C-alpha cells in the first residue's frame, strides 16, 4: 500500500463498557489486518488503560489541546462505532462527537463515520447540527437500515452513505479452556442448560427488576436451567444484576462477579442455550455465536439489530408485561435449533458487511 497515513479514532472509549471496548478492538484489529504498521491514536477517557489494552496510542478525550493536536496530525478521522449520534443520553455527548468531527473538517482532514447507529435525536437544534456536520463528512457507514432511514428523515443528503454492519461481527471468542476456568472460578455449574440475562438500568422501565426476576424463576422451573446474569458495563450492570438476584426465589441463578474482556464475554455467551438481553452488544455477541435471543427494547438500536438478523422476538421494557415476556421466551426456547440456523446464516453475511467498513476506510485514504 506504500506509505500509510495515520488514523485518529473517536468514540465512547475508556469507560469500561464491554460493547464499546469490543467496537474499538474490532476496528483496530480490522484496520491492522490490512496494514500492520498503521499509526492509530484513540481519544479515550482513560488513555493509559486504552494503551495497555490495545496496540494504539491514546490521548485524553477531554484535553482540548491534545485533541486538536491529534486531529491536525491525522490523515483520517474516524467517529465510530456505536450509538454516538443521539441525544437520549445527553445533548452534551452528541455535541462532543459533532464538535470533534467539525474540527477535523476545519483542518481539512478526511472524516469517516464508522458503522454508527444513528438516533434518536429529539431536539430540533441537535438535529440541525447533526445534519450540517454529516453533510460535510467524507464517508458514512451505518450498522443497520433503520439508521439510514433516520438520516433520510433528518434530511442528510451526503452521497457517500453505506449500510454495513457492526464491527464486532469480526471478533472471535476466547478459547474454550479459558471459559471453562471462568465457570469454575465463578462457581457456576454447567450440567444444566444455560440461559444468559444481560440487563441495564433504565429509569423509564418501571418494575424491570421484578419482572426479570419472575422470568428467571419461570425459566429455572420450566426448563430446569441455570441462569447467568452477565454485566456488560461496570459497575452499573453489576449493581442491577445484584438487585435482580435478590428478587429471584428459585435456586439456580448466578451473576458474573468479576470483570471480563470482550473475548471472554463472547466465550461465556457462546456457552448459553439462549440469551435475554437489553445490552446491544450482548445480543451482537450472541449473534456472532448463533445463540437464540429475546431482545428487550429500550432503544431503537435493539430493534434494528434484531431486524438485521431476521428475528422478531422482543419486548418493550418501558411497558414490560411478564406474560408477553414469557411467551417470547417460550417461543425462542421451543424453536431454538431452527433459530440458531437462521442466525448463523445471517451472521456470516453481517461479518462480510462489517469488513466492508475497512475497505471503505482505506478507499478514502488512497
């Protein structure tokens, strides 16, 4: 490829979120597989930790001077992946990601939005800012069709938009021996069927913990299953997991107490017969391993993922009905073999689409 230029990555990195850690790991891996000497710098909340986890340089995302210097030095600025462009979490977060892209364009750097999920963006001014910036960037790849439809509705007219897939589809789980040791260490028995549950806090979801605990009791009794609560974001998910565990009446529910890396979490989910999850990347990890799933919808991105792999088993957490949840769980459990085959077929396609992100990134750097 001749002389390779440098890449600066911006995202929700350094916050101990397994999904975003996985995105960064996948992007770095995929870029380096094309050019092992590629110079990559990451804007991170915890630069030291990011540098220790990945073969990259990292700078503090909130140090204005370092960020500007890094933008000036890069050839390609990548904003990705995940749900960066939304204002449900906060307007401040959205404006941060738009501002760093804006500076990259001011310094005449190539800018790529890499496998993003877009929206919801509820405030009119935020939609205006987002539309303005996205119409100026060089390339936009999106992880699902819903995000493309959302950009169309917002009036984004950028001609260089492609629907690809989440980068995480290119990752592989840790070795079976490592996963076996984790189960031993956590004292989680594997003799019975295993069902994973990944829940996050969500203020609008009233009675979430109670309903999930009831569903866990049902699965333990009806399926003679062992339930594993899988935290994806520390410490929030661990805390709500412990709250749910206290509400479970039946014996046979466990929580992963230690923090595990991306490949380890993927390997743990690979052991499951089924997963019920709110966290997007717990569902993506499941999809990469063809694990049947029920999605708990708190954000359109969950619906977008389930649609992309051809599944319709989902419940809205803001209006969660225990009977509806159990009906979905039963449907997946009773059809898990055919669902596994369907997911396998779709996930291979999505892996190839995920690799398209890399090709398109290199294309605009030539």
